[in-house]
C-alpha cells in the first residue's frame, strides 16, 4: 500500500555524491538512491556507522557501454556474469514509490537486454529486519534466460560466516565448493571448518568462493554487529556458477555477500523475483573459530 504523500515531499539526503532518501525505524536506517540505481548505499544499526562499503570512485569497464560504478552498498544484477551485459551502467535516476513501510525503486528498461530492475524495500515495524524483493521484468521481444543476483558490499575489517551443509549422508558427499581462477584456497584469510567457513577481509589478492546453500543464510561480523541475510534455496532447481546459490567475494577494499535465484526463463512482459531478509544483531564478540560461530548460531536461533 502506498502513502498518500508523493516522493517530492520526502527529504533528500546527499550521500557519496548521490541523492538519497532515508528508510528507517527505531532500529535501522537505510539510504536508498534516487539519482542512480536502484541501490542501497548505507545500512546503520542502532545509530551506529554505515556497515556498507563506500566506493564512490570504484569502476569497471562495460564493453561497448562505458563504465559501471560500484558505489558500494547493495545492488541487483542478473546472472550469469558477462561483462557486456552484467556491468551495464545504472547511473540514471530511478523512479521511487513510497510504500507504507518502505519504498519501491524502479530502474528504466535496459535497452541492451530489455530487462528492468526493481527493488521493494520493506522495514518490519521497529525490528532490526528488512525484506528486499528483487525483481527482473522482461520488456523485450524474446524470452531471457537469467537469474536475479543480489549483491551486498560491506566494509573491510570484519569476518564473514559461510554456513555449510550439516546433513549426514553417511558415505555420500553432502556439499560442494566452487572456486574462481584467482582464488587461492591456501590463503591465510580463510578458516576452512567442517560446518562453517570463516573469511577474514584483509587480503590484497581477490578471493571468491561459491556453494549451494541449503541453510539459506550468510553473515558478516563488523565492530560488534552481525549482519545476516537470508534467501530461499531450492534443492530441485539449477543455479549458475556450478550450482552456487550463495557466493562470497572480497579484496582489500570490500567484501560481497551474494545470493542468487535459480536459473529461469523470463518471458516477454513477465518477471522473476528473488527475496532476501536482512537481520542485524548488536553487542556480539568477534567469532574466532567454529565453536564461536556455533555459539552465535544457537544464541540467535539460526539454522
């Protein structure tokens, strides 16, 4: 349900050189972009600092289309990764529709793909929880095979927690890990546990790992706050990147927690959605090992 007020009646906040508006409750404050996007550039918990990476000058080339600006924060892409399509610039203003508990951000149609990105951002009362519905709509003439891909860039200095399958399959395998060409599994920044992988974000050489994630969540601890993002996993569906429903990338400037929807075909004038739920918890010590992580999991009721 939309508010009766218009977007022009909502205060504009300048952040990292972009025009943003605030979505907030008693626990959280998010800054969502108006001048570019759709993006979420800032996430603050309990009046604290922005947990998201701030990258106003970080760019990559999009062949034939100019520069893609990362900006930092949270974005929606469509998989599989192919620079000429994935890195299409999103530097134009977005349409923002106020909702009774958040906003709907809608990008213009990508001329090259016929796809249109949107994010519905809904705070949950005054709880430290937000639900983000990512949507890819096909306004082209032909079906498009792809998957919504939700990427959150966070500041360095913390530790990521990547849960692994705990299902006992006796003598059969119960998990898989996917590596990228630049990934060095022997790096000192990674603790390879049985039930959890811990990634310390302090590396000069990029690192990335992907995996099917039946437990459906990823987490990042930074300065006493734990950020957790949940996304549904469908064991009957196929995923890009050799079956990765969750991925983690990091370098010396940021870490990304990424979730992907299953591979699908979006017919003309149809859409695909991918939902993430974010939760934040404060006053927590830095997890150093699997035992610390398991204590957190049990304390917070994560599965």
